C-alpha cells in the first residue's frame, strides 16, 4: 500500500494526472502507449516535417537521465536521440568519466525536429512537455542532467543565462536537476569541455551518494 501511495504522491508532485486506468496497466504497457501517442502526435505543426519522432532511448530504470532540446538531422533520420556529432561527443565524455550510455536514459524536450534545427518555440515546448514529464514519472531517476538552456528552463523554471545555472543543483519533484552545456555547444566551443567534464563528475557523485 505504501508503494502505491508513494507512486501517487510522485505523480502528483510532478503534475501528472494519475488515472485508475494507468494504475492497472503494467509499466511496459504504459511505455508502449506513451510511445504510440508520440508517434501519432499532431499537437504542434512539427509533425508535418519530421521523418521520425524521437521518443527517447536507454535504460528505463536509469538513476541518471539526460534531457536535451530537440532532435537534429541525424536523430530525425534514425528516430534515436543523440546519434549525430554532438551525440558521439557526449558518448566520449560520458565514457571519460565512467558513465555507460547503456545505463542512462536520454530524451529531448521536443520529440520532433524543428525545420533546419531552428530554436524550439515556446508553444511547441509547452505542447510537448507532457510527454517528457510522463517519461520522467515512469523512470523516476535520481538525477536529471539538462543539456542546454531549453531543457534547463523547462525543468528548473529559471531563465538566467546558462553560465549562471550550469552545475547548480535544482529540484523537479524529488529529483535533482543539474544543468550543463549541450554537447552541440561544446563542438563550437571546445574550451568548455573541461567545465562540462567537471560537472559531469559531480553528477556522477550525486547519483552514487
Ligand atoms: S513536437 Fe511534440 S507536440 Fe509537437 S507534434 Fe511532435 S510529439 Fe507532438
């Protein structure tokens, strides 16, 4: 009984409506239904130009989750998050600090690629955010790393420059949220890689605490 109360409390904390129907389904069914909703989603106009929606990937029981901004060209083609140059750099940096990508879950705020990789619109972020919240509620990670400003703003409600937010520890429900740079930014500013790695090590410690 306590477990059910904890689950209900968690859903309440992050603002997800917890219905009797969801309560009776097992976790895999809930994941499948959620993914189907995304595949068929037409809530914003981005569905018109996407090749594939990019739902998210990784360990659904992860203690550490990464949230990026939106799919890019390679992700849109393959339907998998962080598989382009930025994704490859992220994999290398994760490996450097001893984090196995297979152990984490990665998703984006937007599930469909904005044309020509333009910045997400606030209306698009608002419409898509419910999917991410439900992914978080299912995974229940201990720590979320937000990659770049869009996911940071969505999950922390802070609107300051990334330089002022990076490495700080925020809370989303009972989950710790740590903003760091987006790997695409690191491709343009390799000098920031050391800062990224330093904060990634701190994140690893937070997960292991
Ligand atoms: S970006 Fe999100 S809200 Fe917009 S169509 Fe894709 S899944 Fe739906």
